[in-house]
C-alpha cells in the first residue's frame, strides 16, 4: 500500500493517470480546478485513512472511485465539485 498521495494547487491538472495504484493510505485532492475526471483511479480498491476532494470545480462525477470496495476508515469529505 502507498502512504498518502496529495495533489495540491495544480491549476492545469485535468486528469489523473494513476492506473497502477490499487491501494492508498489517504488521497488528498485540493484546489485542482481543472481536474475533470477521476477515471485514472479506476484500479483503486482500498483507501484506508481518508479521502478528501476540495476545490475541483470542473469535476462533475466521482466515476473512477467505483472500485473502492473496502470501507474508507478515515474521513471522507467532498466539497466544491462542479455540477
């Protein structure tokens, strides 16, 4: 398992290409306003310590997190995603 992945203040990050990632301790996506897709996380099955998505106003769907099958033990907070 990977520790914490933090992607913060990436103004031009539109997509994630983390297809090899299957488990993570925590995932923090903060202030990535161009991020429009999470499909690059489609192989992720385990998030053990928390998932935070803030300030991703181009994101309209959480598709890509569909395969997270284990309960997220930590905090789950999703705010300021687009319509």
